[in-house]
C-alpha cells in the first residue's frame, strides 16, 4: 500500500512539474486569438455532431425532417414587415397555443 501511495504521489509530481516546465518554456499557446489546430477543429466538429445525434428525438433524425424544419424557421425569420405583429394581435388571452 505504501508503494501505491508513493507511486501516486510521484506521478502527480511529475505531471505538475511537466506542466510547469511546458508553460515556462512557452510550449503552450495560451493566446485567446491563437488559431485552433486543424485536428482539434475536426475532433470538436465530430464530438458536437455525435452529441447532437444522441440527444435528438427520433422524429428529427431524418434529414428530410431537419431540412423541412430549417425551411420553416427560415420562412419565420424572413416574414414580411407587419406580419409578426398581426400574428401577435390575433392571439386570444388564455389560449394554450404560443
């Protein structure tokens, strides 16, 4: 058990010292405006899309449904002037439709 704790402690010390040396030598790019590496961008793209695929409801997994939803949202965002105000004016108080 003593060897385990010593190994754990030694590993922690090596990790901390390695990180400090890396930062002190300037090997880590810490600028906020630094461009992201291409492999990191691909990795994040794949990770985010995998997460979205896991959390989407089953009825939205079809590309046809997603494109129909995108088309509907685009039409809603590009309504002619005054249409949204008329839609809001037609709502009755207490209705369950938003």
